[in-house]
């Protein structure tokens, strides 16, 4: 039985990834922080559809300094780590507090990196294992009004490239997906005018879905992409090429 941990499994993208990986035969550790109801509903749904697999809820606040320690103590032996947790801060840099900066850094970079470090002996025990980050288009190009979010997403991308080189000798494949506009709660706060402005910039003239992110995630850990590591795959409808 193969196990993966999904950070941020209670979010829109995390839930889609959970459903996709469960359908592909993965047992899952489903991480959540505040949205326990969504996590429990997902766990029940997956267990009902895949009774021969295991779906275990794990809770940790990754905004805290010791979030990775709290989380790693709840996780059993895993072959894949999916980092789908995150939040944005839509403020001018001059309005962004140091507390905002600390929270973004801990959630997107420090605790995922620390967790992977703590789980690395498990990952190395397999001939082939996987780390996948859900990064962002803003980690590639940067966004005004989301400077610190862009910064930590860029740091995720840099981590993927560096750790891919370091972990390759241990058989660990490390890649990231950089989505553009995905229809999630994070983007639901934008006005219709803002949505239209963005749509005009996307060559395919459509937004993406969490399921499309999940499809690409599953591909990366399916064995079909095992000659790929250190890549940041753009999934943005041509918005940024």
C-alpha cells in the first residue's frame, strides 16, 4: 500500500488532488488546519469510494514556527509529499506587516522544507519517491499587490530546483506546478471587473480548475514522469509563457 501526505488537503486544490490520488490507489494523510469540516467530509468520501485504502486526518498550523514538527509526528511512512497548503496576502508591500511576512514564509517555505527534511529518510527508503509543490504563476513573474506572496512562491520554485539536484541520488523526484487562475475560494474575492481584466490576458480565454491541477499532480507521481525532476510546470492557459 503506497502512502502520500497532502498539505492543505481541505482546500479546493487539495481536495481535488486527494480525490485523484485516491482513485489512483494512493492511501493518504490529509492535512488541514482550521477547516476540519471539509477535511472530515473528504475523508468520509474517499473511504466510501476506496474502502481498501487508508485516509488519515492530520492537523497542524503551518503558520507557526514548529508546524512541521507537529505534523511530522502524525505522519506514517510515505512515498510522496504534496505541498498544496497556502494563503495569499493581497496588500501593498508598505501595508504588509512583519506578522504577515512570517506567516507566509512559514506556511509556504519553512515548514514544507522542514517537513520534507524530517521525512527524507522515509522517501529515501524507496527506489523512487516524490515531492510536488503547488507553486504559482506569481512565483515565475511576480504580481504587484502580492509582493510577499510572489516572493514565497518564488522561493518554493527555487527550493524545487535546488532540492531536486540534492535528492536525485536518493531517487527522489522533485517538481512543482505553477498554476495561473484556478477557480478556488482564494480567487473568489476578486470583483467581476478584475476577473474580466485577467481573462483578457489569458490566451485560452478560460480559467483553470482544481481538477486540472490534480491531473498534473497525479501524472508527476504516477511513474510516467520519472525522468523529470527540478521542473516548474506552467498550468496557466498561456497567461505567462
